[in-house]
């Protein structure tokens, strides 16, 4: 029986990792069939590639032959030559290799450009470092100059504060001296009047103290209305000249609060000082703790608490009475 070989079967020479060439493809297979299949009359219908050794056995009929070694195929009519089919993957591999080389060249070109750009960026960073160093040095110099100016300003502020304290102290001493002079003058006049017995006594419900008469009201009203009541009695809201007079007023508060003849002097909305109704600036004071505080920026008048201490309050408040003062007629 003639050997019927399938076109897809190709016998090679070696058993270990043989190369079987068929249909233009290269396959490496481990030998699984023995050499006896070289002369087997069985018709191979499988597309499996079989590697076998034919060195000890006769080769199958054409197109196979042994020429000084393993079986090699002979070209015959109807069988394609395996070599042209091998050129197709080689050509494809060459094309892919050329494409890879082109990509490699493009990557190298891009790398060169990126290297140049990185060098330019490093130069810019160096310039920025130089600029920042100069700016930092200038900033440190400016900061040192600012510190010196601030120190000088603090020294001037301290000197100004000391001067203001001395001026305030001098004004207070001058005011106390003036009040002492006025008090002594009143006392002298009172002594003369008492000796002459020509002075009129204080009106009914008025209290006498060192040549003046004082009226402590029972009703309550605003500061302006209280000043009006005193003017109607030929008097004015009380002017506290010193500690002795303050003690007299404190002893007669009877647990009530009273308006004093003292108002705030403002400039540009801020309290600059206080002035009595006779136009004399405040020198002696008897403020309560934390006063005057000018709450809400509208406490322009001064009243005396039941403790005798002073407090600034809104002039339109109607919570307090008033104290009128006038000199005795002699």
C-alpha cells in the first residue's frame, strides 16, 4: 500500500527540539512519535506536526528521500515549497523592526529636545534664585530700618507720654491751688459776714455750708430741666470745689442720686475734658471706679451717686434729682 501523507505533515531529522517546517510556519516540538511512523502506511489526516527521526528506518515514498542523513522533502507537483512561506513572517518582522528603529530615533530626538528644555529651565531657576536672594537681602535691610524707626517712635512716644503726665500733674496742682485760694477766700468772707451779722440766712429747706446755700431736690428730671429749676431760684447746679464740700454733699444725699453742674467737652465726637457751669475746667474730681466711661458715646452730663461718687450719664436721663447752689446775700 502506498503511503498517503497529509499535506500538513512534515517529518524532520532530530528528536530533541526539532524544527518542523510546514505551511510556511516554524514549529518546535518534542518528539512524540517514534521513527517507525516514517514507513507507516497509515494515512495522516491530522494537521498536527509530527517530529520523528528517520535515520534508522526507510523514508516514506516521494516526496521524501534520504541524502547522507535525515529525511528531506523533495519538491513535487501539488506540494508547496516551504521556503517561500518562511519569507512572509521574515518580511513582516523586518517591517516591524524598521518601525521600531524609527520610533527609537523619534524618542531619541524628543529626549534631546527635553534635555535642552530642562537646561533652559535650570537656567531660569538659577536666575530666579539670584533674584530672590537680592530681594531677600533688600527685605532684610528694610526690616532693619523699620525696626530702628519703630524704636525711635517708641522713644518719642514715651517722652510724649511723660510730658503729658507732667502737664496734667501741673494743671491738677494749679487747679487745687486755685480751689484752695477760692475756699480760703470764701472762708474769710464768711467770717467777715458772721462778724457783721449782715448776711441773709439760707431759704427754707436749703442747707448752709461755708457761705453757700444748697438745695437737695426730691423730684427727678433731666440735667437741662434741673439747671432751669436752679436758675429760677437765682442759683445754679452745684459746683464741687474740694474734698470738704464733697464731704458735705455726701452726708446729705439721703440715699439718692443728684445732677451736678458738670458737663463733658467734646471734640470730633470724643470727650476732651469736663467743665463746670461757670466755665471753669474740672480740677477736683470724685469719680466712681471705672468712670467716666462715656457709654455708647452719649454720656455728656455728670451726676453724684448715693455714695457721693461721680458717674457720667446721658443728659436726658430722668432718674436723678438735682442740687442747687448759691451764695448767701450779705
